[in-house]
């Protein structure tokens, strides 16, 4: 298992056949838009990709991840988020988009 720092609050966990991107805001390159570890490496890795959004502040969720299903070489892509209609007692549960 490998832990990668992406940018700001973003991290990725890599394991055999699985990658989890957490709180993606932007890629790791400061100079070039959509360049860095995510676009140049992680989206091209074989296996399953999970994207986890801990909450919907703009620095923890970038809507760009919704387009990765169309452009990434890998499949399937799963996006995990807190369900917006969850009652407070269930607010820690996630909703899976496939």
C-alpha cells in the first residue's frame, strides 16, 4: 500500500488493483492545469478507482471527477460522497455513485 499527497487536502491510496483518491481539489502541478500525479499517473493505472469526497466544500470536491468516468483509461470508477439527504443521525454514511 502506498499513500500519495496530491494537493491541499488531497491524497491517494494505492494498493494492488485499487486506487482511492480522497478530497480531490486539483492536481499536483502548480504550473500546468490538470497535470500531475492524478492525470499523468493515477487515472492511467489499471484497476478500480474510488474517489472519496469527505464533504462538499470546493477545496474537498472538484466536479471534474465526474468527467473522469468518460476520460480515464480504467474502469470502473466509483465516487463516494456523503449523501446530501441523509438525516443527521446517518450523516457519516456514504452514497456510492457508479
